[in-house]
């Protein structure tokens, strides 16, 4: 079975995230998770966002849950000595990210929605999103095998949605089959369906330590000069392969694409309000004018058709109850 519409209805917290029309319910807070104890380190290019070890992350998410943030996206940050050419560590059940998922699910059960990033770039020593072949190119199908292992490990830990951010062709179908074959029939897939090769990702690569050592990501991420047809094609492919949520990334510069895709697909649409967009606002505005700009931008995502909004602004906005 490729499509299981019940996945998005599985828990009340998933239903609130996806089907509520309010901006507050649509927000997802991203987190960067490192190994160790007591780590709570600011990311200089992203004011207010930190790298945290699991013990500190649990405290952060406890206070987030208290202010109404129930959906969380976790990214693993991995020490360089643990990286290799195949991102082997990323699919280890003993990894700190999987540990965080297990502990959060133990504490909150169905009250929390946990999304986990599934890609190779944070765990490869060359920083690329896939397995590199002898021509220094990313091998699509060899990469998919590794992505399936990572997705299964996250599903086993209890993730609500595995979030495939790699942009390999056909990976949603393979991840869906792997989940089915291993009995994870309520685990959702959020697909980064329309992900552009964008200069707006700069601060994130500092945060996740995932910059490629050579070359770029132009052979798998989309060309921003491409038309709506390719965005719709990628989204339809992922929809047919079994994605439960389709994402467009970045957000602010691509709201026209969000609307075009939303009008064509039958699955919920997410936007990722990326690190460069976040830093741009944080560095350009202060006080009340910053708040107003953020609220205006969040409204533009909804108007364009986003059901789910992944944003680094979530905590700040909800902690001061600015959405009413
Ligand atoms: Zn990647």
C-alpha cells in the first residue's frame, strides 16, 4: 500500500497540526541535537537558536509544550570523527537523535508530533546528501538504500514523520515500502518535494555542520529558474509514491510555487521558513516592528496555502502569545 490517509489522522496532535486553519496549530519548531551532556550552545548565525544535547533538549521541549508548541522537527548534529562516506552512524539505533525521539515519546506519547530529518549530509565526511560514486557524483539508488535504513531507525524510535530532505528520485516510494515491510504503518513521511538549491540555507549549514567539502547540490536540489511544471511534477510524484505531507523550501521567495502546488495536489502542504529567511528578519528588525513583520510573513504562508509551517520563529512568537 502506498497511500494511507489515516496516517495524518492517527493522533489528535497530528490532526491539529495538519487540519486546523490557525497559524498557531500549524507551527513546527526545529531543533539541533548534539551528543553529550549539558550542551546548550548558541548558533552565531541564527540568533536565539541553539545546539543542545538530549538532556537540555528535553527541558526546552517541555517549556515549548507548555506554550502550545506540540510539533517539533529534530536535526542530528554529528561529531566529525563519527562521519564516514556512507553516513553509517545516522541509522544507528544508539544515536543521540534516536535517543531523543524515544525519550520524548515516552514522556508525551501521542500529545507530541515528532518529525526527524532524514538525509545523509549531516553524517557524511564529504558533507554531501548521498553516496558519492567514482565520478564524484551522487549515486541516486545507492543513496536510497541508506535513506531507508535511517528512516526505519527513526520510525523504530517512535518518530511521527520521517522527513526526507535529500531530493533523490524515487526515495519516497522506497521509504514507504520499507516502512510497510517492517510494520510501521502509522509512521508518516514528510517529503521535501520542492526543494530549491538556495543561498538562503547558509546559516543552517553552520548549525548542522553539513556543508559539502567539494562541489554543490545543484544536481539534486531544484534550479530556481525552473518553472511551475517541475515543482508540480515533483510534488505529484511524491504524492503518488506515498508522501503524507509535501514540503516546499525555502518559503518567502517561493510563495507563488506554494500556491501553484497547493492547487494541484491532494496532500497537505508544508513550507520551511529557512535559516537565511529567519536570520534576515532577526538582523534587520527589532522590537514591535520585528513582531509585526514575522506575523505578516506567517500570514502570507497561510494565504499561499501552507497547512504546516516549519519556522525558527515559532517559540518566540508563541511564548509571547502574539497570535492571540
Ligand atoms: Zn542533505
